[in-house]
C-alpha cells in the first residue's frame, strides 16, 4: 500500500498536504482499494465552510457510498471538477490526479493533529 511521507492522514482515510498555506485533500490508497471501483464523486462547493472531521462530500463505488471528511476546518477554495467526468481517477491516482479539493484552513496548526505517514501505516496494519 502506498503511503507518501509528504502528507498527513485522518483515521477516516483522507490525506492532507500543505501547499502554500492551503491544504490539498484526497482519499488514501487504502480507502480507494477498500471502496472498489469509484463511479461517482460528490464534491463540495467552492466557498463552502467545512469543519475538521465533518463531511465535505461523498464517494460512490460499486460496493458502497462513503462520506469524505474534511481533515481541517476552513473554506473550500478549489475543487477537482475533472472527477465529475472521470471519478475513476480516485482509484487510478489517489495521491495525484485524484485529489478532491483544496481548503484554506482557519488554523495552521490543525494539520498537527493528523497522523503522519508512519502513524497511518500502523493504523491500516492493525
């Protein structure tokens, strides 16, 4: 399982990477593998306020429907609209082209509460 060291992770299997003061968000390789083939992604609206740990969207797969949770509190400033036509990108490239949204966080330290790569590896191996 792929767990890049340059991100932080939630216990709900989202990843977060700080980029120029904003946080890019996606689901992990573990999550996309557990979901199976993704067929639909409900993205948050640009401008939406999100709470860390609160739902910001949904992923529908051939197996189930799962919420996507915000790893940090803040405002959604960008969404990956290409997922509307190509939801399979979550399966094919969860850490690259399969990103979900970018959040402008309300507090910079909020990423510190998330798991580092090693902590996430331990969570998924348990």
